[in-house]
C-alpha cells in the first residue's frame, strides 16, 4: 500500500511552522491515542502513522529531503530509533521519544497519568525531611568567609541493609498488586466510552516492590538515627537571619528515598567594640579634651585588625571619620562597606580644686565659648549624607 502524504496525515500545509506542526500532531495523537481507543487496531496504526509523520517533519533536514524527494528521500535514512520504513518501533518507543508532546498537560489530566508499565514513573522510597540548624559567626569570619565542619545528629542510611529496609535481596519481591509498575489502572464505562484512570498502588505506595522480611536493625525503614560530619562553606558577607541550604544533607529518606536538605540559619556573635549597620561597621571613639583640642593619632579596631587614624586639632564631638573599604563585603559581589568612627569628647565627672580653677579660668576666654555656625549640620544630617 502506498504511503500517505505526511502533511495530509497531520492535516497541515507544507509551509507550516514548527509550533503549528506540533499542535497538529497533538490533535491527531489525542484522537487516535490507544487509551482512548482500547483494542482498536486501526486507531493504533493511525497513531503510529502520525508519529512517523511528525518524526520526519519535525527534523528540518529530513523535512527538506521529504519536500524535495517525497518518501524516497527519507526511506532508509532514519535516525537510530526512528520511524522510517522497517524501523518496527513499539508504542513504548513512541511515548519515550515524544513523551514531552503528550505529557501531564494533555494526557495526564485526561487519562489519569502516565501509561502503565513505564518504570520511569515509579516512586522510590519516601523522601527525607529537611533539617534546620543555627551557626554563630564572628565579625571576622563573616568578613572573610569561613569553612565550618560540624556534626549533625540526624537519620542516616541503615548500614546493615544499605538503606533498602530488607534483610537480604531475596526479601524484596515484586508487588503482587501492580506487578512492579507502582500504579494501578481502572477502566470505567461512561457516555463518552471507556475511560481509564491511573493511581498510585496502595500496596507498595508506588515503589513497585514489597519487603517480605524486614531488616532487624532499622525495622524496614532503611534508615537509623545517627550522626554525620558535614562541611559547610559560608561565603563572605552573610548577615544575621540569612539562610544557606545544603542539598541532600538533611534526614535520609525511607527505603532508599532521596534525602532532605540541610538549612543553615546564620547568627552573628556580638563584637566587643564594633556594631554592624548593613555593610558598614560603626565604632565609638572617645577622646580626652586635650586630645580633641591639640589633635592626636589613635588606633581603632576594625574587622581586619587595627587601623591608625589622625585626629586633627580642634576636632568636635560628633565628628565622623570614614575608613573606606573597612566594612563587610556584599555576598557574591565586589561591593564593600566602610567603617564609620564616631568621635565623642569625654567629659570628666570628678575634678580637683586645681583643675576646677583652671577650667574656670579657661571658661572666661573667648576661645572656649561655643560658636556654632548657622549652617552647622547636626550629627544625624551628617550620617544621612554619608549613607546617601
């Protein structure tokens, strides 16, 4: 029998786009899908015919060959696993190669899920739960980044059964209810015809196997409570409240299921001298009255060590010095904050009679009278300018 034209099979014009071609194939596949036409050999052949047409026309090179030479241009020129003459592809091959075209959005909701007998849809065990821990970091560790090695108490795979939950290999049997598919299918008659639904097997919970003799150590769970040493790389610049996630480092799953994740919550240890404000670091510097008058050089602590700054003569209380680049780095960025040094002139609370007489004499001098200019900005105005 002569082959039908591929464009005619899919009901599209010769110059159709790839999207139009895909939509047309989905429509034909829906019409002749085996689940919608159980036992209908003619529908099955048309389903395979549509798959062959789409397999040729969806490939630009092979489509060009077909447009030029017809069926002779693609005969015997199929790709490995193609649908060319004599390829002999099965229904499972079609679903494997074009599964993305009739996936959950089309056939999953209409027919109740993937076709039975496909091991790819089978669940394996139960996924483990996530774990949350807190890690305290110093300012120095935050500034440079750090690797922390910690011991985490959690569920780990059972060493006796290697996580299978079975006493030995012979204890793992194919599920008698679903035959190892992990799914059960039910066909009901409706006014539209026979409708099929697919659901998770209630006997094996979708795993496809059952255990006849459980491991005595883990009682069939495939995991036991234990401890694992975990290495955590913490990047520079993290802040209080940030969360880091280590995939697969949480509790082990049951019977070989995937492990959960380890969630790390960052906490900052208070610094004895500094306090943090975003990427910036603040420090309160106290000067004596003579130091503020005559000027001096002082050392101040930073997150990188000590830094020396020069205090000019006549420095007023409330003056802010900025040490650029002495703050925290931003996470995954080249940006870095500054350190702000806030000057406070220390006022003595107890003075001797001689000191009191000296201070009273100085108070009479005009040099010791406050003369704030009208344009003098407040401390808060200065801070706002620095952060703007």
